C-alpha cells in the first residue's frame, strides 16, 4: 500500500488510493434468497397449472430471455 522511504517511515502522501467502488461478481445472500423464492414459486405454478406443459414452456421462455440478455447462449442447453 504505502511505499517505504529510506528512513523506514511510511509516507501517507505516497499511499495508493483504492478505488471507491469495485465490480462485484458474486450474488449477495438476499439476491440468492430472492432467486430461490422465485424458483420455488415457479415450480409451484408449474405443478398447479391446468396445462403443465404450457406453463413449463412459458417459464422456459422467461428464463431463456434473462439468460440471453446476459449474453448466455441457450441453444446448446435445449433438449431436441
């Protein structure tokens, strides 16, 4: 952090300032909870739907749109 000068004393003027913000790539605990609640609710919707296949296809469209908006290609994940 601070550079040491010949006397062995750290100079505060020479300290490298850390950025005030940094990019965060990790999910917070509250974001993880919200995601798991969404997953749970979506599974409940599929189970209770009158047309299970139609509801599952609807859920897939939503998740696919979210993934693609983040730059993730979903074609390789599709089962044909």
